[in-house]
C-alpha cells in the first residue's frame, strides 16, 4: 500500500485529539505509510479544497456536525466533485442523514459512530476501517476480466465497468455497461459475479452487479439509480433499499 494522506476534520477538541491518536495507532499497527493532516482551522481547510490535489487513496475523516457555515456533508460534497475514488468516512452520532448524503453524490466509504458513553469504540472502528482499506488497495483494480464472446475474447478493465445486468428475456445473456459502450455477452450473471470480489462491486442482487463508485445519486421515490456517464437504472424499491443498506451499512 503506497503512502497515503489522512485528513481529520473534527471541531471538538477532545474528540479530535482522541480520534487522531486512534488513527495514528491503527495506521502504525498495520504498517500503513501515511501523512497525518489534522485540521485546526476548518474555514481555511474548506477554502483550500478547490485548489488542493486529491489522490484516489486519500482518506478523509469528517465530522458531520461542525460549528461552521458548512457541515461535514458540505465539505464531502466539495471533495467528491474533485475525486470520486478517495475514501470519505463520516464521524457522527447517528446515521439518519444517509439518504441525503447518497443523493448529494457523495457516496461515503463508511461511517464512524461516536458513542458518548464509549468513545473507545471509535478506535475499534478505525482499526477495522484501515483493514478494509488495506484489503481494497491490494487489489489491482486495473485488472481485466477476460470473456469469450463468440470466436473472440473480450478484455474488459474492471475500472471501466459501470454496472452489469441480466438481458431482459434471456437469463443466459448479460449486458455489461462500460464508460463508453455496452457489450452483450453469453454469460449468466451468476457466473460473472464470481469474477468480482472488490468492495466497490455490489453483487448481492439477483440480476445486477453494480460498481458503487460510479453511482451519482439514487431517487428512491421514482426508483432510479443514476450513474456517471449518463447511465440510469430503473429498479424496484426492494433493490434500492438493499443497495442503500449496503452503501450506508
């Protein structure tokens, strides 16, 4: 795992100090090479986002409820507009804003729940968070999946896949939607699911494989999942609820 930048934005002094130490302890325990950036001047941090270079493996820990003009959600929205791949973890007492967060195109990597009666639980959550990040970073996300398509072979970079769905009326065929085109392949989606074990590919749906990194918003009322590159997927409320539970769990 290459060296990563870790950003902590928390306005409660005691919480900030405790979380910072928990981050350092976990990172060093897992031999993660890092640069720690703890924000003391939140207003200045916000102003610098527009000109700041954000790397795909940067990690942001953002308190949702800040005593500032902008909330942690607002800050995350600015970060996501610059980079869709970086890690964003919200620090919060609750998760009742999860749908708002998804629909503002933020798609956080997860949540750290602050228990005022047991702040030590944050340390355990941070440790688990870094373990998951390490696991994901080990994957060579530029790997191809190789499929037979008639007499030819298809080499499809996983990073270019938006979502895959069973072809309507034929369970033996699947449609693979990529950034700039779509392929029809003679594979059942159950077989294709075996090719994906990355955390950002959600495979726990009967007829779909979804790259959650490419979701821009979810309209639960209308049953539409919006993706980058103009793709839309119409889905039942049951499917959308499962997807939301996965994104916010």
